[in-house]
């Protein structure tokens, strides 16, 4: 049985999964701000105005794609329902973290490929146009892959904690309709 896009988007549980995804984004940005502050205190090389710029860049390029992937996983792929056991909850939370890291990889890979098409980095970049920098694209894709793997490993405890807290909340506030994901069908 195939699922249409209309049926997929009418699934229930988007609100709670969305709140969980937003909470993950807020925690990731707060974690990055604390990291920048510790670096500033320890090194004093950052200007305080750079906090906002670097935190905004981190939020835009890493935290938001990660949170979006986490939300989509908990809503469409593998929702965490109240009737699941702890092992299933942990598995779905790990899957959500993996999907979130995959979304992050896709965003960073697209940015790396777009960046490979930009010329003008050198002094005579416009004189000798090179429409595509293959070495830069390969390095960008490797950076995107390593960033996604590092993010998966670093944020796995946060993803598991978010999944367990979502499961506890759903046990106390069960949904009116049963939750189903793509892996449940």
C-alpha cells in the first residue's frame, strides 16, 4: 500500500513533534552561545559582536536543519507514541538523530556544491573563469560529511533525551488518535 503526499501531510502529532524540534534548535543554539562565550573568556580573541554573527550562522546552517530533520522524523517517519517500550523509544530517538544529521549533511553538501561554482576567490578569478571547482566541491562534500557525522555523535545524547521526554509527555497526555509513521505502515 503506497501513501500519497496528502495522506502523509494529514498525519497527526505534528504540533508536539514541532515543539520538540524547536526545543532541540533552541538548545543547540544555547549550547553554541555557551561554547563561544567560553572561548571568548579563555582566548579573548572574539569581539562580543561576533557572538551574534557566529551564533546566527550556526543557527541558520546547522541548528535549524538539524531541528527540522528531527521534527520530520518524529512526525512522519518514526513518531514516538505512548504505547512504545523504552527500547523502541531509544531506537526511534536514535533514528531521529540520524535523520536530522542526514538533513544537515544535505544542506551542507548543497552549500558546498554551490560554493564550488563561485569563482573570484583569487586575484584573477574573473579574468580566467572556471565555472566549477571540482577539488573545492570534493573538499566541501567531505567537510559536510564529517560535520554530519560529528553532529550525530555529539547530539546523540540530546536526541535520546528529547525522545524520552517526548515519550513521557505522551504517556501523560495521550493523543486522541493513534500515531503512525512511515516505518509503522
